[in-house]
C-alpha cells in the first residue's frame, strides 16, 4: 500500500521541491538568493534521504538516485554561486522598466541599479553568463526513477497492492509536497524582493490547486483511505483518523482558494496575508499526506 519511511519521504520532498524551483526560476525574475535557498534546502533533504535509506531498509535504486539528486542540487548551487554577478535578466529588465516609468512621470532621470540593455546577460558578448534554469530541472528528472523504485518496493508483501497506484501516489505526492513548500518559501521571498510580480506566487498556488484533486484521488483509490470507512482497514481509532484526513484535505483546498483571493487585493500586505495562509496550508497538506501514509502503512 504505502510504506512510511523517511528515505522515500525526503526523496519525494526534494524531487518535488526542485521541480517547482525550476517552475519559478525559469521565468528569470526571482533573485539569485531564492535559488540558493531552495537548492540548499533540497540538497540537505536529499542527503537526509541517503542516510535514512542506508540506516534503515536499503533500496539500491532509490539510494543511488538520492545520491544523484543531491549531486545535481549541488551542481546547480555551485553554478549559481559562480555566476551570481550576472544577476537575473528578468529582474534587471523589471528594475529598468520601473526606473524609466518613474523618470517619465517625474521628469527626473534616475541612475538604474542595472545597466539598461536590449539583450539578456546570456546573449551579451563579454558579460558573465547567467545561471541556466534547466539545471534546476535535473534533480526532478533524475529523481523520478528513484520514486518509481521506492513505490514498487512498497508493494512487496502486499498481495492486494497495485504497482500503478503506488507509483501514482509517490509521484503525485512529490509534486504536492514540493508545490506547497515552494509556495510558502516564495511568499516569504517577497520580503527580500518586494517588487517581485505576484504572478509567480499565483502560478505556484494555482499549480497546487490542480495537484490537490490528483493527490486526494490517488489516496482514495483501493486499497486507500476510503477503506477506513467501509471497514476494510481499522485505523485503531474507530475511524477518527479517516475523518481527520478528510478535514486536512478539505482545509488545504479551502486555503488555496482563500490565498488566491488574498492575492487579488492591491495592497502589498495581501502578499504577507497570503504567506500566512500558506503557513496553514502546508500544515494541512502534510496532514493530508502523512496521515494517509501512517494509516495505509499499517
């Protein structure tokens, strides 16, 4: 059904987090520090997955992939640090656009923080090369192999387990955990980069809204959470954990809609309100995933 083990969970989290790191950095609008934060965070999670796997029950393919995920996270982090002076082309372009707008409105010329150019740092001869966002996608691509291996291993010893369902739960769960975590971290990044377009946070929240039904359906498929209510599985609490899971799942999607509504407000404080809501959403999202793991692994 689902095996509750730290190695698979940490690998899922790292793979999903790096997928949505790329989802945001591909726009070339978020400052380089945001990428450092996420790459460093998920590098540590991948390293944790390696140690957890070797300390408990070794799944050779999963542990090998965890090492590869950690290595590709480290590669992206090192390249982004080496190329930090090139900045981020979208951030530079946005700063110049706003400076020109201020100059047009006030008639006062303002010296831009970045030189105004007609090409990106990647296209300008003689300038430092900008960090290529596709490097953030490598850990996610490599990590899928390890997630599939972990899912197949979790079905061993369960005659009524289906490999396709286990694989779907593992991959969708990675996207679910990664999207909510990155959305919460990106919301905080607006304190560091206040001029960042809200569109980026809206995209992450919208992605979470689309992933949520897939996560819930995958966990309901037999043998799944629905088995608590038909009596097939005893959660040990007279069905209470099943109702708690439903509360977590419903609370998560409600918070997604409320967060999107908050982001439609014009004031900057709306972004901070959305971030606070995402704090709550990450708790309910983890309840949705981890309660199901705890019940179905038993």
